[in-house]
C-alpha cells in the first residue's frame, strides 16, 4: 500500500489501483456522514478532485493519487458512509482506477515513509 | 500545540485533559469534539451534555436608567420583565440590522445580566459603552466562565446540587450560591433541550466542570455537536443565519419584537422593521429539508423549480436525530410557504428540497404548569 501527502492510499493489483483515505485522515475527519464516489468510466488526472467525503462539520475533497480511468466507485458508501471510519483502509475504499502509468504508484510513499511523514505534521 | 494568538477559557486545561480536539473559534482555542460529534450529539439528546461556553460575553447593565437605555437598542420589553426571568433579544443597529442576538435577564435586583456571542462581544460591549446614557453602566464580567448543561437528564443532575433548580421553568434565572460560590443560573440553552446555563467565577470553573462530569449522566460536548444540536433546534447562529444586514423580520425572529415596543416604535431600526411587518420583507429565513444527495451547507445556492437562483443556504448539514440533511437559508416570501418545493445546489448538482417548519427537532424546554 502506498500513500500521498493528502492522506489518500493506493493498493495496486495488476493495473487496477484501489484508492481510499488513510486511517489518519478518517480519524481527523471524524464521523463521516456522506461520500460521493466517481462513476465508472470517468477519466481522472493525478491530483484531480475525484470524490468528496463529508463529516458532520465539513466537506473535503479527495484527490486522485494516480491518473487513469475509474473502473468502479464504491457504491456501498452511499448508504453506509460510516464504513470510512470503521475500515478506512479496507471496506471503506472509494474507487478502483485502471492506472495509465503504474510507476506513479511506486513514486508514492510506502507505509513506513507515510508513518514518518505523519510524525512531521 | 496551542496557537499563541488564540485566547483560552478557564477550562482549557480541562479540555486537553479530556483529550478534546481543539480548534480556533471566535478567537478562542475551543474543543470541537471529545469522543466524536455524532456520539456527543446523541448523548445530549438522550442524557446530559456539558458545554464550555466561556468564550461568550457576559456583562451587567446597571443603574436606574439601565433598562430604558438598553431598550433603545433591543425590541423586547424589559421594563415589564419580571425579576427572575430572562428573555431572548436582538441588538439592533440604526438600520434595524441584527448586530447580535443575546439573552438578557433579571437574575437579581441589580439591572440586567446579559450574555452575547463570542465573536461579537468586543463590538457589542464597545457599542453599549459608547451609547448607554444617563447613569446606565456597563460592567463586563470578564472574570466569569459560562458552563451549559443540556439534555433530558440535566434537570435531575442539577437538582441534586440545588433542589430549587428543578423547580425553575424555561427562561427562569437567578443569582444564587451554587457549588459554594456566587453563580448566575438560567434554565435555557442553545440545543433545543431542557437545561441550564451557569455563570461561575473563572477560578472555580474547573472544579465545577469536573464535579458535574463525575455524574455518569454527564459527558463533555464540543462545539461540533453544539452546532448540529442548535441547527436541529432551528436556532440561528449569528454571523451565519443572521447578521448586521438581516432584520428580525427577515430572520424569522418576530417573536422577539414585544407588542408594546412595536406600538411605541422606540427602538433602533423600528422604521424598517415595522414597514417589513406591514408590507413583508424581501427575503425570509426558512427551514429546508434536503431530500437527496449531499448535505447543503452555508453558501449553497437555493433555486426555484425553473432553476432560477432565489437565495442561499446560511447553515446546514446532516441531522443526526432525523437521519437526513437539513438546512436554513433565505428565500423571497413567495417561496417560503411550508411544503414549497425548491432545489439546493451543492457542487453544481441540484437536489430536491422542501420548505419545512422549524424547529426540525421538537424543542423540549421545561415549561411549568400554569397555576390554576
């Protein structure tokens, strides 16, 4: 699993990357009450706002950690947004993206580097 | 890490000891949540929530001219207010705009005790200081903290400390010795629940806060849940739902205009306000039930069914109690009828909304049975 400085995570299997927000991000947001995930077929560039996650207090953009085409948005989050808090780095995934360049994933932080990064915040 | 530019309340160390997440609010370092906004919201609706609202401004206005002078800037009749009662009112500018909303009462026989919003207190106090004439005297109670206890179990908790508090009705207030010290107490709040606001000496605040938290029915509640609770209760937040450009008529706060004061038309902005009462305002605050999609928050546009933008949301979000999204905003009166179908536009997407009555969640203030 790899991470961005904006607290998204990416897990690459073949050429499909599952992406979500880190446990750190989910904890910081607090109770998630609404999630808007992208529709299949949408093309995203790295850094695009491609999803929205809302806590009671505020809406936050989620940025695409890699470029590619959305294969699937996690529709289950529409009716169960609290999954993002319960299992942010598992069942609480946001989307699966067919990546155009797998090396974009390798360029992100690994878990150890991300944990180190969190200590600097 | 504390932002050095933020002020602190006398309970700052207590919040940190409880593991609160702190944020800057109205210039103060305040707890936004302890255990989580939803859990705290629900706890307050079911048990008793404890809030530090010491950032709010407290003052006394005293002297023989106190009430007459205060009434120049508020539309409530304080001359007929009985001792031991308080009343919600609005500090009005010369144009009838709401500079602040406030609670003012007669807890003792020494003028008025007034609580104003944190973000406006410096301006309010400066305005009053500059404008009160005769022997009316403003005394800012800077050495006091303010603690609110709210929820269906608040009365039982407080009655255990002082039985007389259980006999208070909604909006009753008093100055009395509580926890061994001089306090101002009112049965009121900002959540829609029964409860009390207790003004305590700053140096006693932490002891009293911790004493109340020893009760298993009481949990600390942050500003996050305070906001979602007051939204459900349909209570406006100054600076968002009402401001210096909004009149009491536009703000749907005409209950704060006392009959006698309307007749006398002797308060700031009376011309505009009475004209709006007679002819109708150009916009009015309404409650909205958002029937689909994302929460509609402050700034979201409100459109008619033809897509014309007719107003904007001033606050909104999920209602934990109702399990759907609610909002307040301004629309022209012809769109303000209950049941009117509108759209709110969130991130470019129109979502169905309906004008509904406020409060969204029934208020549960304790009103004493009338004497027969």
